[in-house]
C-alpha cells in the first residue's frame, strides 16, 4: 500500500462505521420504521422523513463545499458527477429500488448493518440484492457484447 492509500482506507472505514452507527441510532435498521413511513393511510411514522431531511441538509452543505474544491481532505482528486441526463436505466433502477424498499423495508445501507447485527431477514435481502447486482452485470455485459468475468 502506498502512503496515501492507508489514511484514505482508514477514513473510509471510519466514515462507514459512522454511517452504520447513525442508521442504528435513527432506527433505520428496523424495516418496521420504513413500512410505517410508507403507510400513509394507517399508523404513519414520520421519523424517516426527519432522517431524510437531516441527510438532505448535510448533503446540501457538503456538496456546496465540495463544488468549490478540486482535492479531498486527504489530498486526492475530487471529482463530482457532471451528468444530468435521465435515461431509461436510471428510471427503471429507481423504480426497482423503490419497490424493493417498500416491500422489504430495507435499502442497501441499513440492510448491511442489520445483517451484521444478525437479522435473518436482512441476510435474505442482502443475498437477493447481490444476486440482482450480478444478474444486472451479466445482462449489461451481454447487451454490450462484453465477455462475462471469470
């Protein structure tokens, strides 16, 4: 490992731990919270809206700062996505994500945290998510005529 990689990996690990801890504290590892948020006609639970609002506020200021920089805090190149194109794969992926989130009550981050804490439902979700990612990669490579990985 180069000198610059070690601090970056440590910071990535620390940010991941902080994110997972935040998910647990906010209760987002409980699929019942998500289902309760989506149950507008029943026992609606607005706490997910507060978590989303907090995330949007943090992201708003973080991206505002990031747009003014060319280097990250550890000295590496900082590049932000520039595309604003909304295409079919983006829309279909968003729909699949939303359907899975509504049906299972998990999205990827909280599912991984829940799986690590021993929730069997989360393990099933993560395995299904990985299978879907592998299947998508296969179809994407097939569509581009690229060879499948060995």
